[in-house]
C-alpha cells in the first residue's frame, strides 16, 4: 500500500523539473505519504561552500513566519532577574546551577533548546561535552547566548529554527508540516533561503545555492530552482 501511495506521490510532479518556491509548495501537500501522521516538511540546500574552512562555515537561525508546527521546550540558564524574565517570556524551565547539575548528574534532557546569558557560559561549559553531541550547546551565532532572554524565548516559541552546514556543504532543516497551506510553506522556505543568502561567506565562489529539495518526511523530493531564489533575493 505504501509503495502504491509513493508511486502516486511521484506522479504529482516532474521529477527532473526545477520549480519556483510557490510551485513546489503547492505540489508538496499532494505528495504526503502518511494518512495517520502530520509529516514534517524538510528542506535540503546544497551550498557552494567548503565547511572545513572556518570562513566558509554557514550557521545561523531564522524565525519561521508560519511557525514550525511543533512546540519547542526551552531551558534558560540564567540568574537573578533574568530567570523571572525568561519564565515570563514563556520559557519552560529557567534557573542556574540547579539545572546544570540536573543535566550532569541525572542525565536530564527534557528540553529542545538551551539559551544562556553570557555570564553563565562558564558554568554551561562544564556540561559542554554532553550538550555538544546533542546540538544543544548555546552559541552567539544562533542567538542562544544572549542577555535578551525575552527576545530569544519568544522567537524560539514562535518557531525559530537553527541550522548549520554539514560536511558535504548541505543544510537540512524542517520548514513546517504537511498540513500547512502552500502559502505558509512558501513563507517559511523563502525566509530560510533569504537568510542563507544573507549569510553567504565572502570567500564562497561560483554558484552559492547549488540545489534545493523539499519533501515530506516519507515523500519524494521536489526540486526548487536556485536561480529563482537568487533573483528574488537580489
């Protein structure tokens, strides 16, 4: 049955054709495979960079205008008034050493993102070895090391997504759910691609956006024309 559903999904578009953002996002809901689950929509962008060079590492964050369709649990490591500020902004957990010790001693990871104020990064560093492999280590480039915890928490709750280029020069990140309207998916994809264009390293030569593919978690990949993005972003 799944094979038949997949075959039907492929018939919804031309496999070799490159579509505009709007066209691809209009096709995508027709290609979802699961009838029971609201599949995540992912994008894979191959960039003209070599991440082994520090000056070609592309890393950042973007707030998805239509949200991500997933509630994100936020832990803020701070002290004093910043703890109350974080909780008032909607953080799920906020505090200092008690949470650092909870992670270290109890292997506690009931959060999706960790935000820390700059003055607490020394203490957070003590658990860096367990945070790093899980992609949870706060970083100024993604806005998770900041004194403005209100802004950070609100953006994360609204649908901020962090991304980082992998060894092969590819960025993969979710941009929503299959139940989103084509307009919502297009909004989110455009926001991500515009951010990637802004973050283009000055040392990147040739075509920067090499290839863009969107798909549901189990569905076929739909190619997006990088040339249309470059023109829209200029």
